[in-house]
C-alpha cells in the first residue's frame, strides 16, 4: 500500500476542480432555458416565476428595486463560501416553475395583501413548495455525476488510510494505545482497509439516496397539494368573504398549514426550509414570510403526522410579537433563503454584522426553535420593547451587543465538516 499522505492525495488544485465542477453544474441547471412548466399536462417552457409577489411585497422592501441576500457557492478551495450581495426584485424568489398562462393562477396573490379563503392561503403555500421543490430538483439532476465524482476521486484505500490516520493523530480524545493499534491495522491489515473501503462506498450511496430523498419528499408534498387545488389556470381567484383571515390552521391530504397575518411590517421575504429530529424521525418544516407595507404574513408547512409538536411550537411563537420576531431571526440564521431590505442591514453595526455573517455560515450550530442571541431587526425590536417588563427588556436589549464569544474559525470549520458528515452518513 502506498505511503501517500492525505495532503498529497487531494491537492488544492483537485479540490478547486471538484468544487468548480459542482458549482458550474449548479449554475447550468438554474440557467437552463428549457425547464418545462410544472403543470404535468403542459409542455410549454417555464418562465421565471416569483414565489413571493414582486409588486405588492418585494417592491416594498426593495428601495430602488434592490435587496440584499447571502449567496452560497462552492467555488475555490473552501467547501462553501457565503457572500452578501445585491439582488433585484426581478430575480429574488424566482424559479423556472410555470409557463406564463399557468403562472396566472397566482394572480390574486400578486394583487392582494390579504387572504379571504383557505384556497388563497394554500396557493401561497403551493408557491413556496414549488420553489423548494425546484431547488431540490438540482440534487436529483446531479446525483449520478456526484456519485461518480466521489467514488472516482476520493474512494480508494490510500485516501481512506491516510485520512483516518490523520484524524486519529489529531484527535486528542484518543489514548495512545488505541491510536497505535488502529494505525497498525490501517497500515498492515489489507482485509481491514478493504472493509473500510466497502463501508465508505455504501456511505456514498446512502448520501446520494438522502439527496434524492429530499427531492422525492418535496415532489410528494407538491403532488398532494396539487390534488387538493385541482390544478388548473385561474384568471381570477376572487374574494369570497368580506373579512380577511387573521389566523388559520388547515389540513390537506396529510399536509398541515399554519397561517398568521400580523400588523407589524418585517422587511424580509423568506422561503426557508428546515429539518429537525423528533422521536427518531427527521421532520421537515417550511417557513415562509411575506412582507407588506401594512403587515406580514407567516406560513408554516409540514407533515400532519407531527401536528401536535409543531402546533405547540407555533402557539409559542404567536404568544408575543417579540417571540414572532425571534423565531423569524432564528430561522434566518439557520437557512439563507431570504431577501432583506438593505437599510435594515446597514443599521446593524459592522462588527455585529460580521459575526452574523460568520454565524450564518455555521448555521448547523443553531436550532430554529431557539432564539438567536444577536438582533437583525434593531428598530422593530426597540419599538416592541416599549412598555415591556424590565426582565424582557434586559434579555432582548442584550441582542444589540457587538461582541460575543465564539470559537476560532478553524475550530468551527472542523465541527462544521463533522456535522455535514453526520447528516449524510449515519
């Protein structure tokens, strides 16, 4: 067996090459001009559909028709980069979803700031689901290439032996006797290393299946919603009630939806999706925020099997305006599918914004059901604190601080890499 070291086996050039190829395929997929309309009976080419209304929602948080968002990419030596960039309202929240005639089914959403029927609420949910489904479709689109790349470039005995040897030597929690024993097995026992290789190949297959599972999950979610909506073009949804809906819980074909409209205008458009472990199961939750100049709409979408636990979480969030703000912030710091008013970020002190940016990179460190310790919406938070109890004021005011204790970037990066492996190979 070769004495080749890990650093020699996978050079910076090769790492950049692998990451660049993945990023190029990502860009190619989203820029394809021949995506077909989501409507199964339609053969027309999809246009750039908005998941959140451009004119009555995004335009309000986009001075000069521009917003800020964090762009994630995998170019270069690092496995992930995160950059704060500008984006116009013509591009924000868009996906190649529907042809123009079928996109008109959302006409009511694009012209009205209130919901009057369950169907109108579900149309926004369906829009959000299609956005997430389209993004997950990329994983299915690239899964074969990803599998080949991982197996051909990474999985061989030299790589496994050298990588495990390096990890063992760097792991301070291992005693010296155990280290020597394992290193001896790695270097001298071919059956042992062959078994490791087979296990690694199985793990790669499992990782790809997990990617495909996400696509299958959202495909099923989309299909179930389509059955209820009786998928067809609607020129005008119409208003069937004199009173706008303030709050609503809906169950459709095993999908639960929570809806709430609040009178506070929170200047962020959000299409996040989260996963959390509950009772040994990996549970998904879609969290959509639609902002208007006179209020904000909140949507949760999830599997009805977990209605009890998520209804509890939903009610906890709605118990106060501060709790709603905290849950939006914690979601934002756990997933970067959101677009924000630039002035909101400019009001955050630079030192705190730098911490926030780095924390978003290490989003695995947080739980969306736990408050984030720094403020993203300073002005709103200050207004909500007026008249609050001193104990609450002290807790929430601490989020305006500009200095927090964090581990070093390298330590966090090592834990980040381990967490990614745990998510896919467990």
